[in-house]
C-alpha cells in the first residue's frame, strides 16, 4: 500500500509541479514522513527531488534564462546550506514535552514542532486566496533566492517562494519553468551534501530497512514519468482546486507532525 501511495503522490505532483506554486517536495515529504524518521524523510525527498529536477533540466533546460538563474540561484546556495545545517542540528529530536491521549503517550520534539509549523505555514499559501496575488518585483530576485534556498534546505519547501519571486522576472513560460528547475537543482545539491554528512549519517539504516530503498526507487521512477508527461503537455493547468485540497491535507499533516503523532 505504501508503494502505491508514494508512487501516486510522486507521479501526480511531478506532472503538476512544472506549472504550480507547490512542488514535488511539498507533498512528497509528508508522505515519506509516514514511513521514515522525519529528518530521513526530508533527506529522501531531497534525493527524489534532485534526480527529478536533473531529469526535468534535460527536458526543458535549453530555455533557461541564465542571468535570472544566477541572480536567484547564487544567493540560494549559501542559504540552503544554512537551512540544511539547521535541520541537521535539530536531528537529535530533542523532546520539548510529553503528553498522553488515552493510553498512548506522545512526544513533541523540536524538529517535529519546527517542521509541522513550516508545513502548516506553506499549506496556508495554498488555502488562502490572498496569497495567490502576492508577487515581487525583479529587484527582489536575490532576496527570493536566499529565502527559497533557506526554506528549501530546512524543510524542502522552496517552490512556492521561487514562483512568487520569479513570476515578474519577464520570462516566457518556458524560460520560467526551466530557470526554476536549474535553481532548484542548485538548492538540492547543496542540501543533500549537508544531509549526507550529518542528518542522514547516523540514520541511513532507516532508508535501507524494510521497503525503504524500494520506496525511494519507486518514487523516483514515478516522478520521472510525471515530469515527462507534464513537459510534453506544457499547457496552462488550472490549479486552484488541487492546491486547496493539497493545502487541507498538508495542514492536517502539519498538526500531526507538530503534535508528535507521526
């Protein structure tokens, strides 16, 4: 059942992420969190995200606007390092408090609280219509790169911020998509370097236990398929209802993660 769930999430979201404000990591990370420790879920999602973005870069990379990519991507790299390092420092899952519901006891950890809060905030970007109208001028592109990189390194949530800052960069649809992909690759490489050295270091066995590796490979293949068909279609997709539904699901997952239920 977990293979079906992860595969469907990866395939559908990878197809839609070419057009939408939310990205592959936004939905896939909470799904992986159902099967892996939270810090491992972020790292595994980053692996799928990076491989999928490399594949997308091969599909649409010829349309990259390199001046915009450099203005956005260069600030994103050190910011992604800081975000990933912060996640690594929280990976000991220090317990803030414990509580009981009936006969079960739950722990609220610093990592769970931060991740749940971030997922909740980014879910509101999809739920509240006011955020659909937020756009930034081209002068703010380096600031957007830093913010997108930091939150990409910390929680994997970079797509919504990246779209908001690049939408007014004067790019065609094809250049907008390709430039975003290249910037995302830069963030993914940076955060994976940190995760592999720290956050995943002592917990890599969780990835290879049971069906862990199978989940990773299945999600990667499904994401490739979704990206391929998404790139082939390259049409305007109406995302409002999908984003609202995803927002509700993410908000529920945010509460569960912050409360220590996952």
